[in-house]
C-alpha cells in the first residue's frame, strides 16, 4: 500500500507539469491583459504600454514560461500584479473560508444525502421515494445562486437568523463561524445532496435485492442493521466515488457561492483574478486546485480498500 | 483516537455555541462603505479608476483643496506669493503636517510628488510644460519658476478628480512610475491599514491621530478643515448587487455608493435608507471614433454619423430617471458649458435622411466594428443603444462582445478592425472630469498621445493652450464656447447625454459630500 501511495504521489509531478503548461499557454493565448485593467478607463495607450513593459508582458512566451516554471520549482508562485502581495500569501489568506465551506458542505451533504438515499431505496416506489427523487431533481435543476438568494432573503433578511453576507473566521468563535457559513453551505449542498442521494438509492436498490440481505431478513434482523450495517457498507464504493468526484463540483460551486455570500475564499480570488487578468494568481490557484483534486482522488482510492477489503493495490 | 474522545470533542464544540458572545473591543465608530467598484489599485497615480481617485482623496492630502464649485483654496499650503508677473510662485507649507509613518511633510516631498503627478496627469503635464524649475527652497517652501504665467496653478494642484495631485514621501514619489505603490503612505486625515487589506474584499482606514486640520476656512468638499469624525472606515466590496441591497437593508453596510437603478424602488421602500444624489454632475456618455481607421478618419463621415446619435434615446435606456439630453462637450453646470452649436442630433433623428447623407459622404456599406463589454452594464447599455441607432441608419455593424479586460485592451489597438482594432466604442466619463478643458481627456486633439481614438485637431489643442493661460473666467468661458464649435467640426467624439446615479445610505449618516464620496467631515449615529 505504501508503495502504491508513493507511486501515486510521484505521478502527480508530470500531471502538475502538464497542468502548468496548459494553464500558462491558455492565459498567454487569451486576449486582454492586466495592464489595461490597472490603468483604468481614462488611461492613454502610452500609459498601458508602460505598465505592460513593467509587468514583462511584452516579452516572448518561452522566456516568460521558463521564468515562471523556474520560480514554481522553487516554490515561488509569484506576486499579484494588482496588490503586489505574494500569491502564496493570498492563497493562505483565502484558504480558511473555502476549506471551511467545503468541509461544512461535505459533512452536511453526507449527513443528509446518505440517509435520504437509503430511505428512498428502502421505501422504493412509495411517496417517500418519490419525494426524495423530486428533491434530487430540484437540487440538480435549480442553480446554486438562486438557492443562495432565496435562503438569504428568507433566513437572513426576513427572519434574521443568519447574516446576509460575510465571513467570521474560526478565531472569532465556533458560533459566529457556523452562523456565517450555514447559508452558503446549505446553498452549495443542494446539488451535492441530490447527487449523493440518487447514487445511494441506486446502489442500495441493487444490494437490497441480493440473497444475503434476503437471508438477513429471513433471520428476523431489524431493518436498521440490515440497511446501515449490511447493505450500506456494500453499497459504499460507488457512493465514495461520487463523494470524491463531487469535490470538483464543490470547487466550482464555491466560486458562485462565495460571490453571492461575499466569502473571502479561493473561489472569489479566482474569479477576481480572471476578470482582472492577474496571471500569477490564476496560475497559482489553478495549480493548487489541480493538486487538491489529485490528492482527493488518491484518498478516494485508499478509502476503497477500507470499505471493500477485496480491493488491494 | 477513542470514540469517547471524539464524542467529548463534539460535546465541547456544541457547548461553545451556547456560550455568551465574547465582547470584542470595537472602535467608537465604524463606517462600512461599499464602493462602486473594487479598489484594485492603491497607487493613486497608476490607475484612473474612480475608486482609486476616492482612495487618493481619503488617504492623501493635497497642497490646495477645492470647494463644491471647484474653486481652489490652500489646504496643505499655509499661503503663497506670486511674483515676476506670474512666473514665480512661492508656496509655504503650514505647520504640523505629518505623514502616516510619523515623518514630517517637507517641501522636498512635495516637489517629488508634484513631479511624479506631472508625468501622469494632463493638467499636470500642462503645468510641467511651462515649469523651468521646481525646487524646495527650504523645508517649508516650494518654488515654481515658470517660462510663462500659469494662473491656474492652484486649480491644478488642488484638483480632486483623476489624477489627484497627492503628496507622498519623497522615497515613494521618486520610485519609478513603472513600479506600483502597493503600501501607500499619505498624510490625509485617514491612514490606510495595509495589514488588514483583503484584495477584492476589504480595505481599511483609520483616523490618523496626528493629522492637523486647517484652523481657518470652512469645510467644503476638499477645502477647509478636514475633520475625521469616524474612527474607522471599512470599504467592503460586494460584487453581487442583490447581496449588496440585502446587506444595506440588514444593516450590514452603511453606505452603498452606486446601487443599480432597478433596485432603487426596493431600497426606497425601506424607511431606514436614504436615497441621495451626491454626484450631481453625473456621468457623460461618449461615442468615440477611431480617427486612424476608415471610415471615421474623415471628418465629413463623423459629422454625418453624429446626426444619428439621439441623446434622448441613449439616456432613456441608460438612466430611466434623472438625465439630460442636448448636452455639449462640457458638464452642463460648468461655467465653461454653452449651447453653442447644439443640438448635434435631434431627439428623434430622421434615419432616412441620415442614411442618404452617409451615402453622400461616401459610405458604401463598409463593416463598422463596435466593441461591447456586456459585463460592464453601463457601457453595454450605451453600446446597445448606439448599435440600434446605427442599424436604423443602415450602417453595417459588427458588434464584438468582450469582457471588460479584453475590451479595455483592444481599445488601445490602433490597427485595422481585422487586425484586432476597432471603429467605434461607447463609453462614459464623470461629469467632474468634463468640467473644463484642463482634465477633459476626450477633448484633446494631440493625435497619437490622445486618449484611445487618437484624434488630431490643432484647433482644439491651440484653444486649450489659450485657455490654460487665460487670466479670468469670462475669457475662459468664451474660449470654451469656441472649443465646442471646433469640436463639432472635428468631432473627437459625439456627446451622448448625461445622467446621475443616486447613492444609498442608512439613516444616521450626515455630512455626506457632494460630487464624490469624501469621508472626512462625515458623521454617523447608530
């Protein structure tokens, strides 16, 4: 297993190299540059050209790429062209809200979706099943920002239970931290709940029709241990896969959710950087997301061996 | 880890939710302000963004200030004398001026700052062009030796619009302009707090305890005593307009600079919110030609085209509420504005006639490339109306939709549209910038050095020079009248109307300035 993990970790190096090349090249080819955004509406062409030169945007592609790669290899992601703050510092500054949001959403989603899926499979064909599936369809269909606006309007503006926007760091206490994250996490978890609930239901239906479940029922076991001990464990591999894949959804969803709820996270950082063409920040954040995605896939593969002992690497 | 330990941890976490809130010591007063755009650039001379101009007026001080009618008054300057027939100016700094790092403000800081500003600003460039020598005669005295009289020197050094002639420490002012200043040190009544900045989210300023307001004069716009009544200012950028509206209603922000017109009825219905039009000079619509590329390289084509730009239609789509049509090249309230030569186009143009006149000046259906940034709603609205009018006039329009960064960059491309250039853009400039020829970048005719569009008009340039040297307002107004007539002939651009955007703040905020958000002399009661 250790050998496998080591091999997988080492395999991230060429993958990250390809990602780095693609990200840099795409940004190079994309029209627009930060100089015109920095200079503003009233700037002359000469002003913009002066800033382009200062940023080194007038230099050849290969020189820029080589320099950037050299710095990356030394752990230096560069400096934001707007704020002059190192990209690493910006990422660290924005990591807490995004990680908090993702973890909270993940916990919330799994806690809601897995029982929902199990319940729907157990009561397949009944009104409970149809209600769960209706929720799943709605969760997939309604855009995150619409759910976000609705939640903010009802639960923040009308009822006053939560703040409309903003983020309270963990250092300000668990209460304020949870209050600031609950609405964004609820909005973001809708699609995720729908995805996990549907997958759980489908795999549970398959498992519940197997002979060993029928035997357990015949032995007079209660429904609860049958569903959650015998069936769910064997239905877990596809569910774990979906949870892993869903992290990519969360990253995408966090971009929208952080904008609607004004969370100073990595999603907002990415959007702002793209709109401003802040190249070092875009490159740094995408590299980080790629790395996280590879690591999450590795964790998912390791979890397989825990939930299904037949799987060996 | 044992299950019991995990359960214990969860129980402790849950219990902490029920604990009484920890009372955090807060400053006596905080203003939470949402600007019209994110403050992306802190260097006051690097970006012409309006929000950077507000930041410049807040964290920095200027030698002269302006009253609400844009008349200059001494601010950092205690007094000044003019000698040698207006060619020698001696400015003396007042006592007690300090930078936010605790260092005293010296004349050499001012000299370096003025020189830096003189490279960036059009008014500054005009002043520097007649300055033979700018020196610090002592720690307190700044001396200008000019080649010819420049009566507008106090107005130049007191302007509050882009680029503001801010005073910064010599070490920052001498820094290359190519290098952005990311941790600016000013000497204004509020101090920028670099350690609390979250780019794209939060900018914080605190009252500068060592600031010495003027002892004389009346507080009016950027002139007179600048009193910081509020201890802490938090500029919170909320990118989503609906969220901003909810935040204002929920008392999570105090002041929203520029709400969407569509959201005004919602905010007006809230008895705790005041809707106020502080930017009475508003924004002026501009239809800018690329003078380097056909067909708008020919003045007769520009003049035929200008007849179809109905300001009424443009403003109805743009503002919905408070707008003016039939405006010329200067802000209507300015003493420099006149009705000379107006209107350029009728409210309801006769498009059949315009089509014929375009054909008569040689338009043969060539494709006209118009740049449109849909993400920038104000420019997009103006562009959409322009395109509609062009289609009704029978022009062959090619609309190129781009995001703002790309739009801004492509606008500087002087090449043909096929090679990444353009023929037309619709845009806007604040009315304050179009008050007179000094900062009116759209009315320059200096060719390749001009604002994108690059018009060449020796007539406009010569009149501008005459205006800068003119000794009194009546003479200056007459020159502007002639400038308008010249502009209607050369058409560096077509005026597209003027509109104002209301601001929204919670009740309890008093002393809100006119024109642009100014944070000193402002009070808040909760």
